[in-house]
């Protein structure tokens, strides 16, 4: 049993096992009865020490213990009523508080060392983090500020040059493999290398109508003379004529042979067909039809209803653009309105076609021979081709040997993501046909290079730009139709516009802009700006913007999804409705190097298209004047509608809370579409 005395607030230092207390202090002992009985002789010694403490001041000559070896004594659980002394409970480890001092000192020193090492490690770690952070901050370049909008357009146009387009075209033309798959894969690699991070290469297995192993022929039954589509006698063709003649055919025409008389129906208008029906039996006869003034499929539907068995298509030299020598040239047409014909029930096994007529394009020279026309179709005073009233109709045999086969067509689609409105899309479409692409792919690659260069300098478009290169365009815009149908739900609600590069340079005479009425003002502004620096100096034509939609990959987006469209192109044909459908005839395209040796026309189209893209992806509000649309519709209604072929589509389009009119050639219908 151990006891200690507790002094009041001014207790003296502890010496040995005795407390030094200030004298004269009244002490109380709080001992119960049992403890007093157990004290024995120890109690007597404590009393004697208490008496000596009062006399001599509790001095002790013994050495002072090491303060570090002392531990504070914990207070007792039981406290005296006066609050001055505490009674110690019986503690079996009490003596060990003083006897384990050496071991305890070593442990404290070990703990100190561990704490010091720990603190040093933490300090070094924090110091390393700070050094690394400052080093990384100093090495990282400050973010590039996006260019000002006023300078962005000028810099973008400055980066588009004729030399760059020329180099891209030469690289594209140097491909050893001229197949569509090879061209599509080349474009895919080019777009990724130019900076597009999201590029997709897709394919569709479709039913294609291709030339047969032998060219189609027209045989005069009276003279038994056989002609190729361009008018060359079959027995005089050279070794290089076969590929050219195989190009001249009507895709998805019926195949076989038909015998009949040649009937001149001019443009196959309602009046022309009425006159022919009143004077002749048209069953199984062969119609000679001029392209132009109306859609080809519309004409063929009328001819089929009248019972014709075959159709010979040609372009009157009086309708051809100046300098466009079509006298001896045959061409190609497609009877596919769009998309994969197999989806409409046409199959190779059934040997079906998209029409019951045998259709064959021929040259104007052969048409003159078959019609016995006296016109030469040349000179300023051009006389249209026509069969003389009293001329004898030639009896011919038309043989068509096209073949159907399943093949893959390829689309290349790349995205330049927007920042504020990434789910609003501006579509930019081109084609990579080997015989009709021209410089389209070179212009597209130049646009991608110029726009991605701006993104590297800090510019981010507000809306997403979707670059598309379509396959199967020549046989009915198959690639664009299939992709458009797969994404029709998104495009109907989120597509802002379609910028077309279907055939940007098809002549060098006229700069023509085509736009939906909602984009007429934007297109006029762009054309007027570009004409200020026209390559022809002061001889530039004035702004010429038409809302008449041309055939091409734009068809599905404009006519079925109601997406506003815009297209810039150089051409030979005047922008008139009477000749606009001549573009349905596909001639073997001249190489861009031959058509535009300096690539200045390609550069002009690329710059105008680039400005249209930049405005469409960046401008918060596009210029839109409802009066322009009303005037455009009024002008179209003033045209010649006696033959019933003026087809106008009027749509009420809500764009940004403002209603406007949108129209394009096609079937008559009215719709109200929320944008």
C-alpha cells in the first residue's frame, strides 16, 4: 500500500518519494477503517515522518532523481472532500513506474528518431511536388488564344491556294489502283493525316447495273448497218473504242432486243406525246427523245404508259453549252432515283430492271442519221434536230446487254466537332467516282487541311462539320442515300445545311451558285465578296444565285430530309430551266489538268465553299429574308407551266422561331417540319 501527500496549488518539487510541502498547512487524511487496521508499523513511520516534516521542513540530503525518469503520477479515483489530498488505489505496477526508466528512455529516443525521419520524408515529398509543379508549369506553353473572327476568314482563305489543290489532285490521280475501294481508303488515310480525329470508312453491298461484255448496238434494218452509240459503224471500231462505248449506257435499263420504228417525240412533253399518239400507233415503237426541260424519269414514265418499247436519248447541239462538243459523244444516264435498288425489290436473279423500256443514250450525230434531219446543229443560227414531216421512219433493232451484279460501295465520313452546339451538323459532301470525281476530292482535302490548321491555332467551331465523300454516285447517288437513310432521324432534327461539291468545275464560262431559299442571302453575300477578286478581273459576271436544285448527292438531303443546301460551281450551261436537266447526261469527264490547267477555278470554288462552311458553323444567326423566298416562288410560277412539268415543293420550315419557305423540284406536297 502506498500513499502520497498532495499539496495545494503551490506544491514543492518531488524528492525521492516524498513531496515538499509548504509549512503550516492543515492536512486531512481520508482513510477508512479497514485501511487503518491494515497499516500496522508503516502507519507509525508515516506519522513520525509527518512530525519531522513539520519541524525541519522535509529536507532530504539524498540525490535528486533524474527528471526524465520521473512520470507524473495519475490522480486517484477517490478524492477527499476538501479537494487537497487524493488517496492512491492499490496498484501492483506502481513500483514499475520508476524501475523501467532506462528502457523507456530508449523507446522515447527511438520514437523521436522515427518522427524526425517521417517529417523529413514528408518534407522532401512536398518539396519534390512543388519543384515538379513549377517545372511543368514553366515548360507548358500558354494556351493559344483563338483568332479574332474578323481575321479568321482572311487567314482561312489565304491558306487555300491553287498550287496546293494541284498537288493534292496529282497525288490522288497517281494511285495505281483506280478502284473505288482504293480511292476511299486513300481518302481515309489523307483525312486522318490532315488532322481529323474522328474518321469512318463504311461500305454497303448494293446491286449495280454495269455494261455488258459487248457494247450496245443500234442496227438499221433496211441497210443492215450496225452502229455503236456514238454513231461509229460496228465494223470500224478501234481497239480503244470498247471502253468508251461501254461507258455509254443507261444503268438499270431493261435488257434484250426490240424492233420498231423511230418516232420523233422531241422533249417528250405532254403536247409532243399527244401529237404522236394522234397520228401513230406507238406500241413497241422506239422513241427518239431529247434531254432537257423535264426530269428524265418523268419522261420515261409517260413513254411507258403509251406503250413504247425502247428509247434513244440524245442532246440537241442547240441545247449544249457553247464550246461543249457533243456531236460525236455518247453519254451515260442512270434510271435509279436513288439508293440501293435491291431495297426496292429489284434482284439480279429475277433479271428485273427499273423500267420496262430498253433505254440507250446516243450521240447527236447518230440521232441526225436516224431522224433523217437536215440540220447540222452547228453555227450561230442553230436549227434543232427534228424529223421532216414527210420523211420515212427508219426501222431499227435496239440491243441492250447491261448486267446486274452485287458489289460494295464505300463512304468516307469525318467529323470536326463543335464546342457550343456539337449536336448541330453542317454537312459537306463530295464524291470519289473514278470517272466523274474530277478535282472534287482535291478541293475537299484542301478544305479539311485549311480548317484543321485553324483548330491547331486555337479556333473551335460552334457547330460540328461532317465531311462526306460518297461512293456509287454515278449510278444513283447510292452512297449518300444509304448513309442519309441510316441517319435520317438525327439529320431531320439536327442538320443545319448541306454544302455540295458534287461537280465543282464542269466548265469555265459561268460561275453559278445554287441555294435553298433560306440560304439565298448568305449565298449572294459570299458570291459578291468573291467576285470582287475574280480571276477575270473586270469581266466577272454579276451575282447569279438560283434556287433550282440540280441532280446529285444533294438530292436525298434536300428533297427527302428538307435540309437547306448550297453549291458553287463553274459550268458551261446557262442557268435556265429549259436546259438544266442536261446535267442528267454524264459525259466522260475531262481531267482537271485539262479543264483548268492553273487550278484557278478550283481555287475560287474552294474559297467560296470555305466561307460558306465557316459562316454556317460559326454565325449565331444566318441572314434570312422571307421576301426573297416569296419573290423566288413568284418567279418560278411565271414560267411555262402548260406542259405540267413545273414541279414545286413548298415547305413551311421553322428555323429559330421564324417561319420561311423552302422549295425544290420534286413531287408536289406540303409539309410543316419543326426545326
